[in-house]
């Protein structure tokens, strides 16, 4: 049994030589004792005072099924390499002194680390319970009782010995909750097997085993793909299977949802049909003890390097909360972030003067917002989630993945995030002139003439068009309102706050069925009544925003809905459509009447009850550009809400802006 290299820096040379000799002798004795025991498929050495660090090669013994080393003094790092035994079912290391582990998620066996120092650290819960959530399913085999496989070959569901291609499937959001239903896995097996045939992949059968939920609530399934007509795959076969799974050209049954695949290295390309791996005899194992002693001596020499590497890895682990999610590059487990930084909690405390009141900007549904300054002088806005609004690790990871994809001058940029010490914080570029709501209300003391209002409308429209047409897959914001349009130092409009946004995973379908969420007054009535969210739902909200730019009024005031009020008052035979009394007095009278009328017409086109009759955001952008040209402006030279957040249920849905609904809403606002 290999142990960690002790610190020699405080010892004299004589003492150091003596210590090394004693330690090596102890290692050698323990190593020989271990080798004598490994002829069994089960290693049981409980409470035997073993100490030191477990060598990764222990887990690669080809017939190993169980490792039980409870109640010893094993320390250091538990490191399980990828070439572990295919028969391994359990590693039980309870009540030891292990302080860290390097374990890739999705191993098809159980690991128990409870009552080790590593379990006292935050974020190390994966293996620290008495067991993981494992439902014990395995693809059934035919009557294979008489079939015996040699070496490290594995028996396929069709009773053939072969070297399968193995890996783990991670399903992010399956729609089913009963993981004991075997028919679910059978449908997945049939789907995978049929998908390989059209691609002329020589696959005999597939096996699924060990379904479990990991700490991110992903469904993890261990996959084995067996070759057809021979006992191993060639390189073309592995490449084809890997491409189908890793690039997701294979589509699982819909109830499994999106997934990613983490394949293991395949080392059997040159193996003949009979196999070249021979069983290791007891005599050879015991004879290897002498050579093992030499390896132990060499381990002392490389120990310092190993410890240094361990310290470096620990530094990475502390600085990157997602570093341990998946150690396989490009596997899809690690968040796919573009140009954003992972901040530590201590860094953000420093940048905000310990989240002082002087740095406090405001608050919203997500939590409090603080102003901060990076070392390079860049100003940032930090949204710190309150306990009630915190998401799970998966949801937070998904949100920062979405936000990191936005790169447009009319969309607020995500600078980074923090996911440490129980905190969830999003770090954005700082937008100095606050929200459009604050400017329209006079709170920010920024005067918005007609030209500036047109430029703000165009900027917000372009940002929304970017989300709909240029992000893949498209994003529906779901909460467009004046409080979520920010103005920078040049009064350029930027779309912000994506806490309610939804991804259009199936753009061809045209809508997303989802629970009703948004802000009353801006919410699309069609979405409210059907629970089908579309891009046209954002268009409706934008139409309300256009009316707000004209009137500087909140959408609902004392139970009156501005859309309804203006629609009833409009008389198109008059220059100002007979809505002069609603127009914000701050708008100067020198605006052209034709541009005003076209602006109102555009707003009400966006506010059509049926989404199919509303324009796209691309069409909205084009019309605002035309209005600016009519007003003599160059469209290429751009420079807290009182609404109540509303969350619907699946109960009966009235029209959100009926008299009854507005009276109920007015009762809510008056009671606040």
C-alpha cells in the first residue's frame, strides 16, 4: 500500500535517511501483504491499521469486484484512473483520513467516503452519504449461464464475449421521475440499437446499467456498446459511435431530454479474436513483490512532484467551482462559457468594499445589486441572489451558459459569476444611467426628447431581435419592460435581466409550453391564456414599451390599462390621433406628426391580440428605422417598475386585462 511522502524539510540529513529507510521497509511489508491478498476478487482489509495513499493501479486489477478498506488510516488523495476493473462494484473507504479525491462523475460503481476529512468540505457531497441514489438496473442477458469470458472481456446481452466501447450518458432533464421503470431503459436501448444500423456501424447489442441521479440531478447511465461479428471494434467503428453520441446526431426518446456522452478510451484495436490478455497467476503476483519494492523507492523520488501537482490542482479547484464537475475535456459537463470569469467570493467582497451600503445600487426579484470596481478600473454591477431566489446548481449553470453567449451592443454583457460559499452572484458590465423607467419617471433627471426616445426604441428592438434571430437556439426574454432596458453613458439602450428567459430548443415548433411568468401590464394575453410562449410574446411586451415611451406612464395605473385607454381614445382623423392628453409633456412639440402617428401605429400592431398578426422584431426594427428617417434622424447613429411580478398557475385563465382582472390587480397594488 503506497503512502503519501512525508515532509522532510525539518529533518537533518541523517534523520532523513533513517526515516526514509523505516518508511520504505514499512511500505514493502504492507505491499507484499496486499499482493498476497489480491488473488481474491474481493479486497476486505477492515480495521487493519493500513496507512498511506492508495495507488490508482489497485483499482485496475482485472477481476476486482469489491474494495473494503474501512476503519484504517488511509490518507492523501483517492485517485481512480480510467482503466479500472470492469467488474468493480463497490469501493468502501469509510472512517479513514482521505482529504481529497479525483473521481470522474458517472463511474458505474458505488463509492463510500463518509467519515473522511474530504466530506467535511463544502461541495464534496457526491460520495459522502452511506450510498448514492442508484436504482440497480442492468440490461438483461439471454440464458448465458454456460458462457465464460476470458481475460477482461465482457459478456454481451446476446451472450457473446467481447471488448465493448464504454462510457456514461448524462441526461440533464428527463421528464420521468420513476427511475425503477425498466421499460424506460428498454426503449432507450432499442432506440440506440436502431440508430446505429442506418450508419452501418457493426453493433451487436447495447447494455445500460447503474442508473442514478448525481449531485446535479442529472440521470447518469453507464453504456456498453458491443461489436458485431468480432470481439473488438476497429478505429472507424469507435469514431462513428463517438461522433453519433458526442455530437448528438443520435436523438434519444423525447422523455429523456438533452444529454451528453462521456466516452472512455478504447484500447483494444489490436486485440485478436481470441484476445491477448492472459490470466495472472498467483505465483506471478507474489513474484512481482520484489519489483514492487523498487517502484516504491521510485515513488519517493517523484513524490515531491506529485505533491506539487496536487497543490496546483487544489488551487484550480478552489478558484473554479466547476473544475470537478467533469474532468474530461469537451465532454459537455463543464459549463461552456465564452469570455466570462469565475470570481471568488473574497474577490467580490473586495471589489464592493465588503458589499457596503455605499456600493448598494438597488434590488429586484433576484436580489440586491452592488456597484464594484475591478483592478483594471472597469466598473461592474453585481447581482447577489437572496436565499429565496437561489437556483440549483444545474439551473445556475444553465443561466450563465446562456448569458455568456450574448455579444451585442444592445444586450447587457455578462462579465463573470461567483458560485462559492453558498453564494450565487452574476457580474455584469455597469450601466451608469440606470433604467429607462427611471428616466421616464424623472428620477434620473435625464431629459428624453423625441429623438432620444426613438433611438432608445431602436436600440431595444435591435437587442431583442438579436435574441430572437441571431442566438442559437433563440431566446425569448419573457419580461421586456422599461425597468429591464438600461441606458449607458451615451443613452444606448441595452436589454437586461434574463432571469425569466426561455430557450427555444425546438424553433420549428414555434412555441414553448411553460408556466405563465412575467410582469402584469407587459404580459402577452395570448401567452397568459394558452401557456404557449412564443417570440411574439416579447413583441407584445415591446408594444407596451413603445406606449410607455410616448406617455411616460406605467402600463397599469389605478386599475386602468394604458393599452385599453389609448385604443378607446384614438381618432385617426386628427393629427395626434386624439391622444394629446396622454402624451408625456416632456416630449417637445417640434416632433413631426407623421413620425408620431407611425410610432403609435407600430405600437398597436405589436399589441394585436393574436400573435400571428404581430410583426417580428426584425420588422419592428425596420419600421423604427423608417420613422427615424421621416423625423430626419440617422438610424445608424445611436447613442424601478411599479408593476407587480405575476406568476400564473395551471388553473382557469381569464384574459389578463379584462375589467375583473384589472380590478383584482388594482386591489393588489393598493394593498402594497
